[in-house]
């Protein structure tokens, strides 16, 4: 039996049962449960364009399609903030780099002695899975540390929630006579891969080798060639170099560069 419905038709009673083929030429309004071939038919709003129907085992929902390949988007945090998980995303790759340390200052009391370089920030790289679309993760980025006349300040820690983090490098030492050890590099923790930053250069007399240590992204500063303040860290997490004094004036060490958190999805 074939039934053709060419108008706006409502089937509202159990007696209105279609047992053959039905062609609907207008709008068919079904007020009760509808079963086709023994399977319940459920109406789901289309929601956002490009969504697909997804079953959770008991119901259908309209959701963005899951990613079928590798990571194709990137969000870069150069300051502290919040990562909001995009629709359809449950897994991200995170690269966390700690802040670079400041170089040590140079005293006016010792001729042509330099402060040592600050260490580079550590790095942690991790694949984070099981995220919920629309959820949030706190992101902390180790801020820039300024150089000073004494020992350099250590770099600040960066992190991606509680998943992984990376410490900043250790500050360089004041150059006031004798050889000064460079600041050690920071280190990543909690990642699938964790790296140390490079140590800062040694503070000594000419030739000066007191540049800042680099991070996983490079960018340690170069050593000064004449007396004066140091040179700041370059790439994210790079340490600042120490200062050099010829004995006439004290000079400040250079600042370490801020860290960074890179989220790929």
C-alpha cells in the first residue's frame, strides 16, 4: 500500500499507521513516538552549520566533527591567561617554556670583570588528552625579569594547568673579581619530553664569554664586547648576559626574556 501526503498532515493517533510506502509532499508533523523498521526516530535540532550527529549510546546530539588528522591550529600565550578548549577538541599538544634569567651586574671596584649570564628557561612538551570542549585550562607564562646591579634575578615558571610546567633559569652572579659561574638553566616537569635550558656564560675578564643561556627555542643573548650593561635575552626563555665594568662605573646585568606557552590542536 502506498500513501501520499500532499498537504500539512498530522498523524496523532495509534490508528494512523502507515504500513506501506509513504511520500510526503508537504510538512509531516508527528506528535508521538515514531518508529521506522523497529528503530525509534528522534528529531535533533541542526544547531551549528557543519555539525554532525553523534551518538552517546542512548541519545543523539549535534556536535562539531572530531578532528581526523594532526594538529592544525595554534594558540600562543605570551602572557598569563586561560585556554578555552574549542568545540570538537579533546586533545592538544602543549609546549611550555620557562622565563629566562637576568644576568649579573658588574662592580666598579674591579677592572674589566664581568657578571655572569643568566640561565635559559626549561621546556616541557606534552600531549594532553581527555579535555572537554568548552572547558578551560589556566595558563601561566613566566614574565620578564629585569637586570640589576647585583646578582641577576631568576626566571619565572610557566605552566599549563597542572599538566606540565617549566622553571625559569637561575640568575647570573655579580662580577666583582674572580671567575663567576653562569646561572643554570631551568627544567621542564610533567611532560612527555622535558628539557633543561642552557646555562649562562661565565663572568670573567676579557675576552668576555658571559652571554645568557638559551632555551629550547634558542635566543640566549650575546656577551658584551665593551664595558656597559648586558644584552637582554632574545627568544622566549632566553637568559640575559652579564654586565662588564672597566673599573670606572658599575653596570646592570641584562633582563631575561619572558617564557611562552604554545597550544596546538
